[in-house]
C-alpha cells in the first residue's frame, strides 16, 4: 500500500491477525490500510475549508462524523504548525488594527491585532490577547524589522509609544483596507460576530482558528 502521508511505499510490520500495521519506508510513519474510526481519514484541508466557510466546532463534527473533541485537537495541531508562507516584503506600507471578541464568556473581552499589507492583501503578523502594549509590540516589531515605509493605525495612544514618529500615520481613512478585512473576518467566522452567542472557549483555540483562516491549507 501507499503511505497516506507522503505517498511512499509501505511495508508490513508485525504479525497481527486482525488488523495489519504498515510502516512507510520514506517517512517511517505507522498506519493501517483500514480504520474503524473515521477521524484518521479526514485531511487537514477539509477542516481548514469548513472553518473558512463559517462552520463551528460542533458543525464540523457533525459534517465529518467525528467527535467535537477530535475536531478541537486537530485544529490545535494544525494551528500550531501554521505559519505565514509568503515572505515579508521590505519597505512596504502596512496597516494595523484590532478586532474585538470574547473568550470563555462575554465578560472576558480580547482582541485580534494584526498587520495587513493593503497592496497584496497578506496578513504579516497577528496576536490574540488583551489590547495592551506587550501584545501590540509583537506585531509592530515585525513591521519595524521589515523596514516598513509607513505604518498606518487608528488614533489609539499605545501606538505612539511603539512606532517611531517618522513611520507612524493616523490619517483619515488610512486603514480602510484592514477595516474591510475585519468585516470579512466577522462574516466568515461566526464566533467573531458582533451579536452572537458563539465565541471561543480558550485563547489557544481562537488563535489557532485565526492562523488557519489567514495562513492555513487552502
């Protein structure tokens, strides 16, 4: 049989009577030819596609006929290994903004802060957590290291202490592109809707889902 991970050639391992186990000669991963539990057959791309189409955890579980706990484990695993695949362009103009949502309950308000290149539509960096200097610094530092030509934000006072004056701009309608991206994000991920009972139970899950939405398998 062929490996379900790298499509290499698999050889038999052991002398099992009921279910034969195979090992790939290329990636060395163990697997079976047939699985009784359907979760093993589900590809990461299927979960990423359903997330982008606005399906929640339980919705994905119902569609793929697996448990919600399995979906959460897979999302956390995919999100952990999901990184920006396009290189950062140097000397570009970037827009930075925050989008608010809830984690755990509606008394725990957090934000998704990220930087967008309006010319390419690429998200350069993001952070999920409280809207404070520590978290926003992570996004701004990436842009400064990328030798940004200009960083456009709203008039939040925190940015004045993080961005050099010669790079910072708060001009009128300067963050139109990222504001529109916020609306698209709220439309595609129902856990980010303004008037909804849907919200993430943990920051880890929310962060993984946002990373998958921007940088995951297409």
